[in-house]
C-alpha cells in the first residue's frame, strides 16, 4: 500500500503517526488511569495496532484506495489492540 510513496512522503507519514500516537497515548493515559500502560506504552500499542489494522485490512482485501476504509481500519486496529491488552492486563493482574 505504501510502496508507491516517495521517501519524503513516507517519512512525513511516519512522523505524523508518531506525533498523533503520542498525543492520543497521553490522552488515553489520563482516561485509563491505572489500567493503562503509561504514555509511551499506550503510544507503542496504538502505533502497533494501527499498523496491524492496516495489514489485516490489506490481507482481507478491503479497498485501501478509499480514505474511509484506511482511517476506519487504522482506528479499529489501534483502539482495538489497546482495549484487548487493557482487558488482558485487568484479568491477569487481579488481586
């Protein structure tokens, strides 16, 4: 999907994703509190989930030429991975 991008565009997209993941990770740290993973933990999980969501959308065969499909699969992947890992953390760290 990203093979046709120029190196400048790819680096710009990567930097934009890192910045957005930082701000959203910071916001989710405030929302989730002790259930969360910290700012950089949330940032890492969101970025990895974003890439995983795009990879799975491409694997399933969704039309990634449409912006709403790309944004939807990226958001579902990012917040879905954060949700799943927070639930696992809650289940495994019960006292």
